[in-house]
C-alpha cells in the first residue's frame, strides 16, 4: 500500500503545492521510481530516512529523468541535482547531510527555482499519512 501526502515547497519566488508519494519503509526506499514510466497522479516522491546522514541515490532501473532535492531534518533544502540520467548507476549525493530526499520530474526543480534554504512543509490533513 502506498502512502501519499500534500506538501508545499516554499521557494524565494513562490509557493508550490505538491502531491507526494512517501517512501519510508526499507522496501519502498530501495524501490523508489525504479521501473515506473509515468508520474501520474503524483507530483513527486518523498524518501524519508530514519536519520540525517549522507544519503546516496541512483537511477538504476529508473527510466524517467529526475530532479533530486536533498533536505535536512528541518525539511530545508541542502542540495539539488538537476536532470539526472535515466538508468545510470552513478552515485548521486549531496555535500550536506540529509534526512529527506524529494524526487521530481526532470526540469521541475529548475522551473520552481529550487535552491538551498528553500523549505518543504508536509501537511497533516485527513487520512494522509505523514513522514
């Protein structure tokens, strides 16, 4: 069963509402977007790790190019990797420790002008699970 939640990404220029699929279990954290060929109905995928650390992502078996946004314990952006290469096994990391990793369709982070210091607010409403 998948868990979804609404969130708002606050950037210097605008606030962006997002509908995110949450990956918080070991299986979901390993699977991520692997094998998926479309985003619908989600705007992104939020990885929730147990602790803040130097988390590494990769594009193995992922056919869609992604923007990868690293966030710290306070859900503040600490790094962004734009337009990752599908199926690449290269490690994607951030110079700063992260607790959350937000995957968006390639180009979305650049269009929203996502940069260090921006904030992701997870909304707790109705039956939506929270991270």
